[in-house]
C-alpha cells in the first residue's frame, strides 16, 4: 500500500487534508475519541492543492461502522 493524499468534504474534518495508508477503493471510518465516529466515502474526484493531488472523501451522515452488525460480537469472557 502507498500513502493516499486525502481531502475531506463535510463532517468534522471538512476542508482538512491527511496522508493515510488506505487500500485502493476503501472508505474511511474515522473513529476519533474526541468526537462521534464518522464514515467518509471515497469519490472519483480529485483536488490539486499546490503540487499534490488529493483524493476527495465525502462525509456520509447515514454511514455505519464497517464490519459485522451489532449482536454478532462474542459475549463476555468468563
């Protein structure tokens, strides 16, 4: 994997950039302890700032955490 230059649209990260190690085609689930978790979906658009091309990720307010749904996690250990 290579570093992906990301530009965020919407949500708490609106207008910010980051460089993350993201698999091609994957969305980003931002699980920050200081604010509610947010899902950002990859778009097919790019934005050039300076000499860097950023992939635009758009906030999805209806998005849910990726992976298995609630109730599928194992119970408490005994």
